[in-house]
């Protein structure tokens, strides 16, 4: 239940931030309307992103240069699949796929390293607990 609440909090935070940023940007450029389909799509993309974070928590590959490309391809596949399904119900903008690629990739490039750093710090703290002291790297020579 604790993990579920953690992911629910992340989902709410992400959706709120994306909605606020989108609304402010729309007002700056003079667009005063936002359709419900865009808001729902933003929520679904947020769910995919949070699912990605949960997936990252489940998959434990120590080599990040292997994990991140696999993780990114899975997430982008889900996002593109959603856009493809959406295209059967609404008319997409001609650059919809390009736009979602940029709108998903840029936050991924920013957030993924932060998650990796936080995860690395947690691992180091677990290794240095009193019951599990950190190994000493003293050279016996």
C-alpha cells in the first residue's frame, strides 16, 4: 500500500505540474481554450510515465547504460501506441508524434539521472548501515 501511495503521489504531482505548465504556456501564446481530450491525454501520458518509474523500481540492472535505453524504448513504445490508438478517435496534429517525442524525451533526460543519483545514494546508505558496514578499500601493502 505504501508503494501504491508513493506512485499515486508522483502521478498527481506530475499531472499537476504538466497541466500548470501547459496552461501558463497556452495563456502566454494567447490560446485561452484547452480541450478535454488534451487534459485526458496528459493524464494518460502521466500514468505511462509513473508506470515507467514503477517498472524501473522492479527491474534491477546495475549497468545504467543498459537499463536506460531499454527503459526508454519501452516507455516511448507505450506513448506512441497510445497516440496511435488516439488517432482512431480524434484528428491528430500533423506533428503529433514529433511533439510527443520531444515532450516525453526532454523530461526523461532530466528526470532519469535524478532517479539514478537518488537510487545510488540509497544503495550507498544501505551498505553503510551499522549492521552492514561499508567495505574498507585499504591497500595491504
